[in-house]
C-alpha cells in the first residue's frame, strides 16, 4: 500500500483541545462546518508524548463501522465518538515522518441493510491547482467547464467524481444525492479560500448519479438546494437534479467540415438559415404527440434541409430550461443540452450528422438574462452572485428574469467559457446571441428613475460592452470560421465590426429595421402601397453599415402577430402571390437570409410550440408551390455569386429604378465580385400586370429569365417573358440599354445577363 505525507486533509500535527473538537463536531451535525477536512479523514492527534494517527468519518445511520487497509487482512474497528454517527478508527503510524495512507475503505453496517464498503472522501487531496483558481478569479479560465461541475475521474487509482462549484459567500457547501440520502452533512466540500471555489472528490460515484449542491448561506437561514451551474446533463423537467455525465462517448466524424469551415469566407458565401424549434417542428402523433428524439430529428430534418437548399439550421435554445413555454430562452442549465430529446452524446451525433451532410448548426444563446427559479443561479449562495443586487440593474422589467452582473470577472468567465464550451464539445458553428440590445443599455425598457447611469452618467452598460467584445475575441481566436450573430434592434454603431476598429466584434447582425418595414409594407392593401414606397427603399440607406441577416424569425409569428401568410392582404390567391413576392424579394435583397420553420410552405396558423407544424397543408397545390419556390430560390441564391458574394458594400447592389411609386415597381442589379456577373431583379408589388414595362440595363445581349415567382409550378398564372429578352439600344434609367418586360401581378423576376 502506498502512503503519502498528510496534505490539506492530514495536517502533520494536531494539538486541538477537546473543546475545539467538540465544536467541530457540533458544526458538522448542524451542517455548518465550513472546513470538514479539519474534522474528517486522517489526522495526527497528540496525547502528551504519544502521537496517534486516526481516521474519522460520519455515517449517521450506521450501527457498526470498521476501517479496511489494503496491506492488512483484518478490519480495524471504529469507535463511535458521537451518538449522531461520528466514528473514529486508529491507523498504524509509519516510520520517519508522520504518514497517512492515500486511500482506505470504511465498512459500514446499517440496520436492515447489507454491509457496504466506501472509500473515505476526506482522505483525498485537493485537485484544483492554484493556477486554476488564479485564472478563475482573473476571469480568463476559458475552459473552466473542465474543472468546475461534475467530472468522473480517477484519483490515487480510485474511480469517483470530482465536483467544483463557485459559492464565495457560503458558510458550507455539500454535494447531495441519493448516494448520501440527500444529507448535506455527509459530503461537505473543501473550501479553497479567497477564490470562493468549493471542491470535493467523491470516490465510488459514477456517470448517471443525480446530484445537487446544498448551500448554507453565510447570512443564515435554511440551506439552498441548487442545480449545478456547470452540469453537463439534467433530469427531465419537472425534476431539476443535475446528472453526472461524460462528454467523450461520441466519436466525431466531421474533421473535414471543421477544416473547411475554418478556411471559408462566410461573409462572401451563401448563408440561408432555417430556424427550428426542435419540440414543434414535427411530433409523433401516433405515440401520444411526443417529441422527436435528437436521432429522429436528424433522420428527418437533414434530408428536408438538403432538399430545400438551406445552408444552416438555427436551433432555438437547446440549453436546459425548466419551462417549455419559454422556448428555451429562460435558460438555467447553460452547459446541458436539454434532456427533452436525449442525452449529450445524442445531441453530439445530431450535430455531427448535419456536418457530414454539409449543413452548419447555429445555436440561440441567452447571456442577457436568466430565470429566478429556486434551483437556479438566482441568489446562488444566498447573495446576488450572478445577478446585480439592485433590481434597477439585476431584474429585467419585461421578462421578470434576472440580469447577469457583467462587471464580475467570475460571471464574465462563466458566460465566455460557456460559449467556448458549445464550440469545443459540440462543434457548434455559430451562436446567435439573444437580446443584445437589452445588454447594451442600462435603461433598456425602463422608465426614468428605474435605472442607474454608468460612472460617466450615460446609459451605456460599459461592463456588458466589455464582455461582448471579449466574448467575440475569445471565440474567434479559438475557433476560426464560426459565426456570432447579434439580435440587436437599435442603431448601436459597428455591431458587426471588429473590436480593433472599435466595433462589438460580431460576424453578423439581424436587420430588424428591414424586417419591420417590409412586413408593415406588405400588410398594406396594394392600392395604397404607392404611399408607402419609401418603406421598401429605406433599407438601402443603411444596408452596408453592418453585416446584416434578413430575419423572418419566430418572433414574427407568435403572440397574436399571425402567421406570415395571414399577414398578407387580399383574397386567397393574392395572399399566396404576396408571399411568393415577399420570398423572391428577400432572396434578392443584400444580406444573409433566415426563415422560421413553416414560413417556407405557408403555415396557416400562428406558431404553437406545443404542437407540430401543419404539414398536412402540403396536400394543397398552393402550399406545395410555396415550398417548391423556397427550394428553387435557395438553389439560385447558392448558385449565383451575384446574390451572395458582395452582400455588404455598394459594389454588389445598384438601383435601376427606385422611384416608380405610382406603379409600385422596384428594379435593381445584384453584382458578383466579377462586376460583369450580374442579375437584374424586377418586383411588382401590385396585383396589376405590367405588359410593357421598360427597365434599363448596363450591357447588350440576352437576359435569361431564371426566376419568375408567378410560374405555374409555384401556384402562379405563368405570366412571363418566354425564357428571356434581348436588350435594345434604347437608353433608360441612366443605362445605355434596356429590356421591355411583361411583369406578372405581385411577382418578382430575375434576369441573368448572358454575355455575347
């Protein structure tokens, strides 16, 4: 048997008076002992000139306890030194310096139960290094999730689980679960001093164990029972326990994708995103209307997205959350893929399969706020640890949630390491960061007197700004080729510009202004659209100030806003024609694209997270036509460089005619990096067919009609230009040539210029 010098658990000498020992015992029994290693485990005690090596353990239900050493066949009887279940056994003293075994077992007898043998938790040394603790305090331990939380480990040849949690204002922290009858006195953790970190190695525990942290606040009051902020897996709601999990079960097969991703220039590439809520995209009706599993979702969603031509899927938050109705945006288990659809390795396989199919996976991520559920981050150690204490800073007025205190190094570290975690462990291709505007402004959604200015008297949240910049810098340094996308609805400048130029550092930003203007325009009866023509041209005044995504997200089809197609005016035919027009215009407009599930085929009812999409609508020709159009538009978008290569500066866009308000017709050019590669786009926003509409073009030659949203296969009337038109030497719209077109009612036409 190997032996070691006593470390933090076995000090070299102990001359405690009996009263001190009694005090430690009393604190243990009240579950208030801040330093259980001072009482439990191996210790040297001195009785006058005599030194003894003893081991102590707490087994509250034991009737008899003995100690087992590997080099001795006979157990060493333990004596009860407290009627509540504290036992002590004498260990042999080894030569030279006082030595203690690096591990030993307790044999425990409990009434009515077979005997059991357990290794002594308090015989093991601390596992977190001083360097780990330093980086955590500094806020730069970006792989903190490898140290905090619960990790199966082997220490001194013994298998168990290493636990770590940050609770600086706790009197005592314990790991509790079925393995110790949820008794906070049994597995009290080791306090690591000023770091505020508590750790413990529990031998004999394994993957699958359910646990929580029992935290006794320094301020008094009953203990708190908290889920693990760094837990990799959680119980299925309404249960809230964390589950010990390994993240090395899945063998990844996406190295080719990851390598290609790191080299690809995403800003000049096609990005067409399909936003999905995994719980309601499709459900299994014949099995109690249940959710699909991660595996079943991959089986069905991947071929659908391949057929439809989307480049990315964006998942509404898959991080663990207690309330289905939050759609995941009230996250509590930031490091746990939700157990609603399977285990962590199932979600890894899900992502891997998408990568092998050539589809990127983007996650919605919620660092702006978190819910106040009792088992979560709120008042985690009895104090406002992750959130601000002042409700003017720490409580969100709209959502009733708590706001992170970005000024604390440890909180910034928690969030940045979480972002890195999803990229490291789950190979995620991008993070869409939710509610960025609420992070940037101290007065966001607050009235006068309900917010606190920054140190300079302004409304900008300086700590949040610093956090966002650092987040993007760390993410891009560690994972070239990933995307960070801001949902930011204000005019904050340079959201998608590099931090070294003074920007926030995001790759892309949602264009909420374009979305609002366009939807409000389409809601207007076409008779009156000429009076709102500026809504369709205004976006080009700022289109290149940011790297924009054009979002038609879930937010536009909930809370009484109606479905996309039901926003469209007119009779049934006009509704579908308007929807085809909208999609054609979206595809041609500068910016990357996002469509919420169901919009591609004309979901009729408002989205309901508790039921499947209305897939039965595809029995109808008009809905099938919309779906076919979505696939064809994606194909053209991906195949035509002029529609995606130059999205973010004027070289990729040129108005032909943006002033024809009376006819409500817009025409423009989209150009590739090769300026000779261009497409002419003409959109008619009225239900009036234009028979001889002339449009100026820059070059002679044939203009092939490559898209007509009024084609019969999309549900239209097939009004078009017989495959294309030849340019005439008639100057028009400040161009030397022009083409004369038949423009269908409520239709969009794309013409590809073919050189001589």
